[in-house]
C-alpha cells in the first residue's frame, strides 16, 4: 500500500461521534414526533444558512481526521517502509500550501518579504531591500508588476469553477429533475432550501477563488517561520471541532446520569451529587486545567519513547485537554437536568409506573430521559461555541493545546507579540479571528434555531 492508516485517539472519538450521530438520525427518522423539531430547524432561513457554514467546517475537519503514514521506499525484502510523519487527507489535497515555505513574514498577496534584508545584486554589490519570495507571486515579473490584474483574473477563474461545482452538486441533489431544481431556486418548496442553496453558492465561490489564488500567492500572508497562514487557519478547524465535540462526548454521560439520579431519587443521593458538583465548581477552572496540563507535560517529557511521532504526542495532549474541559463543564447541565427530573418525577405517568411496580431503571430510561433530551441537545449546541473560544483563551496563556498543533489559539498566541512591531504584523491575528468568529457566529445562530424548535415552552408561547 502507498500508505499506512493511522488512527489517533481523537480520530477514534470523532469516528465514535459520527457513528452516534448516524444512529441518532436512523432512530429519529422512525418517529414523527422526533422528526418534527428538525423539520422546524430545516424550515428556518437562519438554520439553512448556518447549516451550510457548519457543513463546510465539518467537511474540512473530517478531511483532516483521516491520517496515515506515507510510504517512503521498499526494504531489501520488498516490504514497504513507511515514514514516521503523520499526514492527513487534507494535507494531500492542500499540497503546495503545506510544503512551500518562505523565509519569514510576508503580507497577504505580497511578492516580497515583509522586512528589508541585504540583497546581492547582479554586480555583487549589496543593497538593503525587500527580498523576493520563493513561491508567492513567483510567476510575476521581477518588480511584481501586473499583480492586481492577475489577482482579479484568478479570483474570477476560481469563482467560476466554484459556481460550476455548485451547479453540479445542485443537479445531483435535485436528482436531475428540472422542475424540482426550478422550484428550489425560486423558493417554491415547503422548506426554504433556496436560502441554503444560495448560501452554498456564495461560500463555494469565495472558497474556490481563495483556493485558486493560494496556488500562486499567500492569500493570508506567512508567519514568522514562513508557513502559509491560510493553510494554518484551515488546519486549525479540526482542533476547534475536536474541542467542541469530544469535550461534549466526555461530559454528557456524567451530566445526564448524575443530574437525573439527583432529581429522581432525591434524599442522600441528591445531597451527595449536589455536594460533588458544588465542590467542583468551587475550584477555579483555569487553575485546575493548568495543573492537569502541566502534569501531562511532565509525563510526556519523562516517557518520550512511548510516542512514535510529534503528532501522536500533540494528539494525546489535545485529548487530555478535552478530558479536563469535560470534567469541569458538566456541572451546569447536571443542575438543569436535576431540576427537570424533580418536576418529571411528580407527573402522573411516572407515579403510575411506580405504582404498578415498574423498576426505577426502566422508569428513568423510558419516561425521564426522553423528556429531558431537548435540554441536553440545546445545551450541547449552546456550549459548543464556548468550548471553541475556551481553547483560544487557554492557548493564549500557554496551557492549551500543544504548540505543534495547529489551532486558532496558538495562532493568536504567536501573533500577539508581533503587534508591537513597526509596521504591525496583523494578518495572523486577523485570520485566526475571522475563521473562529465565523464558526462561533454560525454555531450561536444555529443553537438559537435549535432552541426555538425543541423548547416546548417557546412553541406554546408562539
């Protein structure tokens, strides 16, 4: 094989989440009352637009989750020899964006470095000037003339290719039905699918234009070591998604089980669980995370031979950060579920089940858990954006993900010192902010739509 598959710890958890999501979709499609709230989400214009943005981020994150070791050569016996470097499918697609590095900083769409250096002329003399980039704008003339026209032309070319790809996807979605395609684009269907379609057109055209330009320019500049900032921003998507989703997977079991048990059984069970999460809330979260991460760093330093590559080492630290965030973030959901369970245990159907001798476990599974799942779902989507922002804050104070991991927090942490330069190196900070802001804004808007669709009290008010 030309490659050897590699499954990191976070990869395995992401695959588990995908499996759970597929199982949930299969289960939901069997019951009309479970499908109805999701139909309300699909019937929202805001929901349609935000789902397109979130689907784009999810696609990039999944492509960056398929890891492997590339084949380097064959040994004397003809067996393949694989590299210790761990790559992803997105790295292969990105191609030159990953490998073409400049010497140091360069501004977006520039053909020269950002700072002056001694440049040797043809006659051997030295001149203080801005050196030419090795890859960015290398196809232009020596003085960089014609850059504006070249950027405009390549942007239009990339946008046109994106429009063609969008049209092909839309035709496949409509199953080659011309009438259905016309109804979709004109907004004559039951759900506002046209909002999602036109949102997808704008997003695909914009990304295709940037991708076309990225083959000839550093569209978001380069950082201190000359790495492309656009590539860093895209690679950071996976880290943000892992922080937001894997942390949820870690904290959900404890929050659901303890919250429902506290509200249903009351008595000493309720007192013990309240004491547990009250004590945990009394500990400053940042200090707890910092202590746990520093302990993990010491362990990895003392057992460096247990890791085959820097990627596996960085992935373990990312997983450990998700575990710590999960341990410190389950208490709020636990409190909500406790209060809901206190109300549900007094309802007639629960009391009737207990009167007929139905076991507690069966009552919790059949009557209590299904009636609190709307709170769980709403909390998940609301907490996602907070967890993404938490990674940026923790990396800013150097207790977040490993420095070798691409993340928006590491980009911001690396760019903060450059704001004191004259002139200011601003593009790394702006790129991280833009990508993170778009994801968090889309997640917040989508969570509002989900809350309106699933909260029965809001539906009754309407």
